[in-house]
């Protein structure tokens, strides 16, 4: 089986040798590496070309800067493998990464997950840096999409579902359903792609062994620069995608929880009264009242907060949110 590894590249010359080197060291050798140079202005493009000259498995595409979605889509358009794996150009993988995913035997209608490290640089809280290993379980689920839903919900709860970097996808499923990354979205585009893909699976395999090293780079992409209102609208759009794709209630509950917690976070960060954000919160609650009630009352949250202070803070947010909704229902403007 041939695996297509797609790596978008944009101004990551500091990490690119390590990334490409880790892919070329794979114990599984039947793969192609598609390096998509997305208009880099540093030496990244030259590094890609240098590796392509040495290894025939590597193909390089130089394109004007169009964003990570456009780069990944170009990779999908040119992929030749039966299966597709994405690796970001500032990350790295262990030598058994591809083999572990391939051993999952997902066929044409499945998806495979591997665990991952998240590596964060030194900060005030962690002066020597910090590594986090996610809690992905070992499991194999067959029997159709409905049988997969509880595991997908568990992975979403553990913040492991949306990423494309720790998964293997069937190219047959991607092409059969015309799946591509949404170029109009510059945040969480991978979560939308994964949600659309997993809506068509009949089985999944997840592995607790971490083989993907995700490097948290504070200056990468749009981190810290995205407009709060745009962020909120994207989170609502993601929730609507899950809903339209027929995902189970627990997943819709979890996406609702994420949507409202991010809204509250932005409201707390905003100085003074932000009517636009408040109205966005109120409208989101009204549109998803069933799941909002679960959000504030459900047993799913038991044990999330260990201290009395945290619980009181969360309770005050709930009271404020419900007050906003009551005001909107009565026809008052917030």
C-alpha cells in the first residue's frame, strides 16, 4: 500500500530539516512525500528542493501563498496513495508513525488515530518547557457509523478529534465524497475536514502510543491574531456542520460547550460592554437551547472543577448567560 504524506510548508526553515528527516526515517518505506511550499519567503522552498533532489519519493510544489487549506488541497489533488497522512512542517514524527497507522488496516471506509505529544516552549509557568501527552484510548470499533459515535465523542471530549495530523485517511473516501479543506476558513479548518470525513466512516482504530510530536509555536499561523467575532462565528459554523452531518447528541453537546465557553472567555477579555459579542452568545443559546440546557445542567461536567472557587466562577457565568437569554426572549436588546 502506498501512503501519501502531505506537508504544507510556509516559512518554517527553522524546523523543516527535522520534520522532513523524521519522515524519511520511517520504518515503512512505501510512501510518497508531497511538500507544498505555500509561497515561503525564507529558505523553506530551497530546503524542499534539496531533499527532492536526493529522494525520488519526494515531490515539491511551489505555489503563491494561499493558506494552509489551499496547500493541503493541492496535495490531495496530486496524491497517488491509497491512504493520506498530514504532517505539519514544524512538527516531527517517530520512526514507526506510518507503520502504526498502516497496521490499523482501515480499508476504504475507516479512519486511524494515533496519540501525540504536544511540545510547548519555555514560559513563566514552565521555565523548562512542557510536554503534554493526550489521553487517546486503544480501541477498534466496527459496525457502522453509529457504533463509532461514542468513541468520536470521547476523542472530542479529550480534544483529539479535530486535528488531521494524527490520523490516516482513506483517499477513496475523500474522493468519493469530494472532500477538501474549506479555503474560506482560516481557523479550525482541519476540524471541519475531519468532521466531514468521519461522517462517512464505518469503523475506526485508535492507538494510545504517541507517535506525532506537535510543536506549539506561538507565532505560527494566526495564533493570537484572529478577530474574536470571527472566532465565534467559526465555532458556530463548526457546530452547525456537526449538526447537519447527523452527529450524535453528545457530540453536539460538546461543540455547544466549546462554543459558549469561548464566547464567555472573549467577553471576559473585552474591556467594557461588548454588545456584539453578547448578542452572539445570546443568539447561539437560543439556536441551540436543548444543548445549552445540557451544558449548564448535565452530569457530563461533574468532576471537571476541583475547587470551590472555580465552581463559583463557573456558576456565576451560568447565571449571567441565562439572564442574557431571558432578556432576549422578552424582546429586550442586549
